[in-house]
C-alpha cells in the first residue's frame, strides 16, 4: 500500500517546535503532529461528516487509502482528530484493515460505522459505503440539532423565569417585608406566603442545602439510569411527555429506519443490522423492542411480524416494512420511512416551537405577576380602609 510523505512527516515530528498553549488558547502554528493519538477523544459529528465525505471523494479519484488518510490528517481543522487519523494511516501501512484500525477509536467511530466499513471492504465498495456513512451522519446530526433546538427555547425561558423570581425574592420582597412590619397591617395569605418564601430563599440554610440537594438529585438520577430497570422506567416516561415524547419517538424511528436502510444496502444481514441499530439507539424502550425482534427473526419470522409484539412501534412503520418484505424492496421502503419521519420531526419541531412561545411567556408572566400582585395586595387593602 502506498505511503505518502512518511519520512518527511517523521522528520517534521522530530524537528518541529510545538506551539505555546495558555489556558487552552494556542499561540503559533498548530499541527496534527503536535498531538499523540487519543482513543478517548470525542469528535463532533460535523468533523466526522467532513472526514467521510472527503475520504469518499479521494478514493473515487484514485488516491491510495493510506495516502488519503495522511492528506486528511494534515489538512483537518481538528488537529487532535487528525492525530488519530494519521495513526490509522500508519496502521494501514503495517498491514491492518481500515475497519480494524478505526476500531481502536470506539468513541469516535461507532459499531455501525465499523460494520459498514467492514462490509464495504469485503464487497469492494468502500467509497460508496463512505458516502452512505456521510449521509447517515448528516441526517442524524440534523435530527439531533432539531430536537436540541426545540428544547433550548423553553429551557432558556424557564431558567430566565427562575432567575427573575429569585432576584425578586432576594432583593425586592425583603424591602416590602420591612415596610409591612412597620405598617402593622394584616397581610393577605398570598402576601404572607411570598414573604415566608423570601425568608427561606435568603436564609443561610437554603444557600447551603440547595446545592447539596441538587447534587444528590443528579447523583440519584445517574444511579437509577445506570440500571436497566431504571433506564426502562425513565425512557418510557420520556416517551409519554406531551408533545416532546412524540417528537423523540419520531426522531428515534427516523434514525432506526435510516440506519437499517444503510446497513441492508451495504450487504449486512438483517439480524446484524438490527443489532447495530440497538447500539445506536438512545432509548431503552426502542432497544427492548429491537431485541425481541432479533429473537423472533432468528426463529424464522419476518421483521414486520416480529415488531408487532412491541407497543411502541407504530402500525404505519410495521405495515410499510411488511410491504417492503413482500415486494423485495425492504431497504427502499426503509429509506422512504426514514424520509417520512424526518419530515414529521421537522413539522413537529415547527409546531412545538410555535406552541411553546405563548405558553412559556404565559408561565413567566404568571410567576412574576403573582409575586408583584402579592406585594401590592396589602397596599390596596390599606387604601380601601383609609377610604
């Protein structure tokens, strides 16, 4: 297998002066040669997308695989990822396969990616598989971005509402508390409650206990979610959240259909394809449904009938898969299903965003308005008594 500039790169590594790094800021020219391969490195999906796209183009242009990897490592903006790719090129030069070389970086290249590349090497269609991988990464990144975008707005507004409420309770309400004490007037129940809440929030015990309670809650959640029963309970609860649960389910189905279509198109068996979909899924309920389908498929049942036992998989998906199996166009039908659910996710995100705007504004106005009204109620009572 051809090497590209191997001796020059080794020489550069020996004579090169690494750039100065201060508090994470790099001063000087940065290169992939400044870093050692890191098997624990996490790589953004955009970098993976560019990597697969450029690899496919280079292979179609006739560039040898090892040389293509060295060129990519040299020109990547993510130099730490470039160091890993350069290590892969060296492993290829020593006789390893691309799939096994990439398998040394499991946090970068998922089992689905490794399986597809392995199938591409076996079938002599590596460049086509890399293009499919790029499309798969792109679609999954887009879906993830849409879900994140739908969640950011309400979370940001909720944080803002809590911040404003705490600011009122800490800085504004105590001044009214002193004034009400000097007046000696009988306070309404809402005002009394708000004053008590302000005293709790400004107390030393609350400042000490609230972070401890927060850390304990996060710890208990992580412990619960690390168990299979806890993960099943929480993921099932997530799918039942109004509006958001349906959105998350559709995104999972879009990703599953897209992945299955890509794997089957690459010549991977249906059982192995489902196994890799299990690894790619982030919801335990979907994983349980796929595990049950594997056991039934290995017994001779079709994929559509094996999915019928699950309550979470929609009838539409099962019916479309059944048509694909009967017509011998399963991968084509799965691709259409993936496109259908992607459009559903986009529409759901649009509807959810529009619906959340007035709802969130109403919640913020209700919280702040309740605090303000509670402070002015005694004044209204005092004015009535004076009248």
